[in-house]
C-alpha cells in the first residue's frame, strides 16, 4: 500500500519491483473541461486499485497489425486499450521497498506525432529500469484535436487569451504530480530525468524551454525529435497560426459558438479529423496540431530560445537513428546525414556556448532483423526499454548485448548526468573541439 498526497494506492507486486497502472494526475477533461488546462484531481477516500492499464487518449482508430507500426508495436490487444477523453493517467514501476530510498526517476513521454500513442504501449516497460535502480513513470496526455486545438473562441474565454497546448499542460501537470508524490514510491523528486521519442522528444524540448516546469527537471533525453535547426523545430508555429487552423475545424463542424463546439460528441470530433487534416496539412508544412508559441507555455521558438540561452542548463542526451525521419534515399546515396542528425550535434554545440552542463549525442545504426526496414524511426525503443522479447523480430544475443549497453548508458545518465559509469566507458560530451557522437552499436559489438 502506497500513500500519496491524494490517497492510498494499491499496485501489483512483481519479482523485485512494484507496478501501478492508471493513477489519475488530473480531473477527466470532459464536458466543460474539454479544451481547458488540466485541473487538479480530487483526493480519494477508498484505496485506489492501480492494477490495469488506463484508457488511451482519443486518437484515430487503428486495427492491430494492419500496417508497419501496427505490426511492430500494436499487435497485442492487451496493450491497445480503448481511447477515451478520460485518459489523464500515469503508470509507475518502482524497485523501492520504502519511501526513504530516494531513487532516480525517469519520466517518459511517448511519441506519435502528437496524434497517437500512449504510455503503456507494448515496447514500454519499467522492469529493466527497476533492475538498475531507477523508477520509471510513463504518462498519457491529450492528443490531436483534444490536446492542441487553438481557436479565437477558446482564447477569448481564457484569462491569458491563449489556447491550444493542452497536451503540454497535461505533461506539466503529470510532472508536477510526480514531483510532489514520487517520494512515496521511493523516488527522489530532485532527480527527475524527462525523456521521450519523436513527438515525445519534441515534448521534452518544450518542457525544458518552458518557464512553467521550474526546477522540476534534473536532466533530459531527446530521441529522434529534439535538437537545433533540425528540420522539425519551427519558430513560426504561433498561437495565431494555430487559431487559424481551429477556425477551419469549427467551420467544418458547422458550429456557431464555443458551447456548440464543446457539445460535439467525441465520435463526431473524430469523424471531422480526416476532412480537417486534408485542409490543414498542406498549410502546416508538417505537424499541424503541436505546441504553439503562446507566451505562456512557450515564449519563443525552440531555436530562438536556445540562441538566447533560455532553456534549462542541465545535462542533455540526444540522438537519432540511421533510417530516421528526414533521412531520404538521396541523402543515403550521397553518404550524407539528415538535418535531424546534424541538429543533435548543433544543439550540443549551442549548449556549449550558452550553458555549463554537458550534452551527449548518439547515433543508432543497428538494422533490425526480420525485414529490410533498417534502423527505422522508433527502432531503438526495443533496446532502450529492454523489451526485445516482446517483439516479433528474431533478435539474437547480439541485440541483447546492445540493449544492455544502451540501458546502462540511459540509466547511468539518469543517476549522475553522464552515460559513463557501470558498464560504460568512452562516451564523451559533444563539443566544438571534439564533436563526439556515440555509435550504437560501436566497435566493441562489431
């Protein structure tokens, strides 16, 4: 039994660790709370049974196994829970036997283009972290239209005259819940590493760039999504641009005011997503429902804030994969790297000029066995979570060794701010004098 500031929680005892699934960190954002900042959850009197996965956030429907990522990550129905607007929950894996241990905490933000995914996908699990003395937390946050829709009507009702960014505010609320309650699970609130991949990495970059996260973040890891001038970060993704997209949505919905828009059934909102995307995607040059520069959550673009030294001066670890997004056949034929790869190095060099903490850069190049997809976007997740046995792929002992090395690097970083330590040597910070990039696999596994 674990006692938090909101009430008692009962989880699942495993071999050497405990798991808690579906802990609410905010009120359900339904009804009048749709398209509003997350509200603090009420305390509960009875013991909260945290033994089953929560609902996923609302997202486009998908039949397990019907396309590449479906086969890769969503082929087991047990992990693919039903989507719901009531989805603001987090999961905790902890090896601590008491609340006095003060273990490092890893706070994971899933990817999915800000449109899909959840914190309990089959490739995510905390057992490997627990066995290395690290607590893992994974979170759900609002996605797509529910998480990032801005609109003049929504801005008008807000005291700060802003809208959108609800998914990021959810992440901040979850981070605050962890900061205030993780000691009950044996964690150290002053030693939280946030990490994420793809849209999760962009979320991490948002959180380290936002004044709202205060001193809650000790370290950060960005996998295939963070960086500087990386082809993804845009300084023109303003509130005004997002509001113009929101107006397209309300026109498609045929609603005359905010009350009518909030009253739309969730199923109708989902029906409108396809036509909405068809109209907005050509205007957006990529992600069209994503964090916007509103002067509150974000006071500038990622690159501009990095230029100004206005992101957190903490250790960073970031990188990309060989066949990642933005890697084209033309680049590969020329033997050139993508903007995403170069953006990770550029971020480290920018940090060297504007901060004091080190940055570590990696490059994942293992061609996954089983098909010709190579080191595709998200391929490193099996390794960084130690969940190779859950995959359909014919992994070998070579892959087990690579996963062990990457897990050692990630958890060392979470403990000390450096990937070096137990089982790891030779990974140097990336600097202008020595722009070092750690290769996975490296020579020691080749």
